[in-house]
C-alpha cells in the first residue's frame, strides 16, 4: 500500500529523477513536473497531499506555484515543502510567507527529506 501522494517539481532532470527514485522507493506514489506550469496541470489531476517544490524555475517560481496550488479546489490544503539552493534567511522567510511548511536547502540529505515527508503524513 502506498503511503501517500507526492508531487515532485524541479527543472533539473537529474534532481527530478533522483527525487522520484528516492521518494517512490520509500513507498509514496509520485508524480513529477519540470516547471511551474506543468506542476499546476499535474497537480490538478494527480491531487497530491504534498508538493516538493524547487524555488528557482523558469517562467513560474516555486513560490508562485505554491500560491496557485492553494487556489485550486481540492488542493487548498496541499502541504508544501520547498527544496532549493536558495539558502539566505530572507529566502527561507519568503518560503514560509508563500505557504511552505518546510524549507530544505540543496544539497540535501536523503534521510532528512524522507523524515520530513513522513512527519507531514503522520502529523498532518
């Protein structure tokens, strides 16, 4: 049985593939998107409980994606995890201001990410 549905969004193919492998191997049902526009389209049909979003993406950044997800009926309570190379305190603050519940920086520890995801499903 799958542990929950997670949308993984990153414009870097290698990171997207690695995240998908890691998270699906841990027992979650995953969907992936390579940019913000695709993320919105995928989320609408996939209906994830959690979205792991890169912040720096072309056309639509992760902060905007988070805001748009919250506006979609049925997705207003999606849990947001930002996973980004932007590590300044003001970036982290912006992540929380845009609805993020967790803000992790790259490079990240695989187990830390899995722990965060597990906590979101257990304590959600």
